[in-house]
């Protein structure tokens, strides 16, 4: 039993193909927009934001710390790992909002039946 418990504790999961597609679509939704992304008080264009989030996602993948799109939003796309400050997104014609809310809405839209 102890050996089985140790084995189960060491098993790591990877994102499913569906989760990988959702995460890629979330990153792509920002990159394909005219929105700006605020990180640690500085605004960045969508391409810079995409590159930053891709680096964070790649890091989390290497550490086996992201299995779902929700985990990607929580662990990579919501706040600075360094300062803990929330990321913000401002899109033309829309109120500024937290990145967590913006990505959460995009994920719901992706999962909505067509």
C-alpha cells in the first residue's frame, strides 16, 4: 500500500489535447486582438503579451503545473509571478478588466456549443 501511495504521488499529468487547444486559443485570442495588456504597471501590446504568456505557459508545462485551461488562467494569465499584481486587459470600446475575467470569458465562449 505504501509503495502504491508513493507511486500515485509521483505521477504527473499533462494537459489533454483538448486543454492544449483551449490554451492555444486563449493565447491566440489576445494576440489576435487590438487589446493592451498591463503587467506590473506597464502596458504592452497584444504580441508582447502573447510572448510573455507563452513563456509562462512553457515554464509551467516543464514543471508539470498546468493540466487545464483554468489552471493556465489561474497560474499564468491572471497575475505576475514576481509581484503578485493582477494583470489587466484594455480593449477598444470596452471597460478595462482583470486578465482573469477576460480570459475566463474567452474560455466560456470557446466551450459554448455552436
